C-alpha cells in the first residue's frame, strides 16, 4: 500500500505542474493583440480592452476628450471603437477561443480506478491508471486546428472592426453633409421669402402679373417644404451617427460637428495595384485561406486516426491479503473489422477540395468588388471636381454678370432673384457631389480590407435636393 501512495505522491505534483504551466499561457490580451494592431495600422485608431474599472475609466476619458471639440471623421471612428459593445463582446470571444487553444495544449487526464473486493476473509484491492493513447496521437493536429480556429475568429472580429469603423465614417459624412444642406435650405428659404414679399408689393403696385406672383409664392412654398425635409434629414442622419459611435445619455447633447465636409482632393488616389493590395490583405480572403488550412489539419488528423477510434493504455496493480501483489499493463484497441475509416477520410478530403474552390471564388469576387468601388469613387471624384472647378465658378460668373446688368437697369429684380436661386441650386448640387465622393472613397477604402457588408452605394439625391430642383423648375 505504501508503494501505491508514493506513486500517487509523485504523479500528482507532475500533473499539477503541467496544469499550472498550461494555465499560465492563458492570455486574453494576447489573443486580442492582432486585432488591436490591425485597428492601429488600418484605421489609425485604438481598440482598447475594457475589462477593468481602470480600462473603462480610460475609455471614458478619451470619449470626453473627443466630444470636447467638433468631431471629425477620425474622431468618429475612434468613438465607435471605444463605445461599441458588440466589439467588446467579440474581444471576450477571442479570449474564449484562446482558452480552447490552450485546452489542446494540455495532456489528456489519466483515469484512476480503485476497487475493493471481499470474499470471505480475503480482501482484494484493485488499482488502475489508464491513458488515452489516441488522444496523444492526435494532440498535435488538434493544436493546429485550434490555432487555426483562433486565427479565424480573429479575422472575423477584424471584419467586424472594419464594418463598425466604416459605418461610423459614412454616418459622419452623411451627418455633416445633411447639416450643410440644412443651412443651404435656410438660405434658399430666406431668398424665396424675400422674392415672394417683393412680388406681392410689386403686384399691389401693378408692376407684375398675377402669374408672376403665383410663381414666387410657389417657390416660397417649395422652399418651406425643402427646409422641413432638410431638418428631418439632418435629424435622422445625426441620430444614425449617434448610434454608429455608441453615444447615449448626456453625450448626445454634447456632440458637435464641423461646419462642412473636407474639400475634394485635387488628384485621385493612385490605382495601379489596388487589386493586388486587396488580395494580399482582405479579411474574407484570409479567412477562406484559414478555413482551408484548418481543414487540411483536420484531414491529417482523420488520416492518422481514421482506422482506430479507441486506443488506451492501462497500468494495473492488484493486491490481496492472501495472494502476492499483481502488477501489469493493459492495452485496449478497437478492431477495425467493419469500419476502416475510409468514409471519414474521403469526407475530409472532399471538404478540403470544396474549401479550396471557395477560396478561389472569394478572391475573384474581391477583385471585382474593388474594381467596382474604384470606378464609383473615381466617377464621384470627377463629378465633385467638375462642380468645384467649372460649375460653381460659372454660376458665380453668371451671377456677377446679372448683377452688373441689374445695376445698369438692363434686367429686373425678378431676373436677379431667379439667378440667385439658380446659384443656390448649383451650390446644393456641389454639396451633394462632395458628400458622394467621400462616401465612395470610404467604400473603396473598406473594399481593400474586406467586403462592404451593408451593400451601401454612393448616395442618391436627397429629398432636399429634389425639392430644390422642383423649386427651381417652378421659377421658370
């Protein structure tokens, strides 16, 4: 009996040491680090863990600092990463995947069996220690598969990170653009009000016809409708931004936006190697490759253990008060008489081939998506630059010439008002073009890193723009 206890005393510390060494390798921070690095490299923003009170307090302080000034696009992305609870939940998921990876590093637990049999005065004590040798044989393949599973989960969280950041950036563009259009709608309304008031006085003096007065009143009514639509659009887009960056409570009222969107760059981005960049770094392609690698690891495990499902080694020590102690080794093997594992191996091979084909299809689709996003962004850039370089200068030139003719009494005040409305429509169209460019540019940037999940396209004319065009048509 003493020898058995000695053996147990030697075995338990060894097992305990192995368990403690494996537990020491658990590191949720290390599992999240690749995604945090991608956040810094791709977005220029941090994705901090918020597991402790100190970490949450630091995130709160950064949120307050960003809200203390007008929020720019980069600040909107950072706020989204600080406040998006879904991202924090996914970071916990990375810790779970890392725990599963660490689990595969542990040796399988031995099974200790104890028995006590009594027959008359004879007492027999049986002791057994069994090891699952099959688990040991497949341990390396399972470790590779778990590592691939962790990498795949990291790619999924990185795609979620990209979606959250892109949505925040697009929402910011929409909100700032809607704010600009609201100010423009108020300007148009002021002009329409002045025109209607002037037409009324001139009609009372007998200087304009009833038709002209009706037209001016129609313009005023359309401008009022356009302002209401612009206010609704601005409110909706602001709330969409608030949701995208995760604000609530007092932070909602604290949020301020800049007066206008940035100017459209004078040159479009270089596009010679966009497809190559996408294939090298897109998350969906990387995820598809990891799936193939994981299936390859599983195929290796299936080939290794396909014919044998049970393989156990047991150590026996039986003692009796009347007989000498029995010691021995027991090996249990499942005989592959009916199932040789060929179906499992064949199924794993087919799954691997399927994964390779899917990976190729993902790469083809990714290239196409980048080409479409590039074409859309370049077209939006050309339109925005044409508004900036040609349409607006020509509208200002026409306005200046009209004012000169009005001063020379060659045209009337109604012609001057009509020209002012035409210039307002040109400004509104330029604002829409600038907004559409930044939206398309955001989509192009995202398509280089991963798929655009929400299928957003360049914005179509807003109801405010349509109402302005109708107001312009009514003036002629």
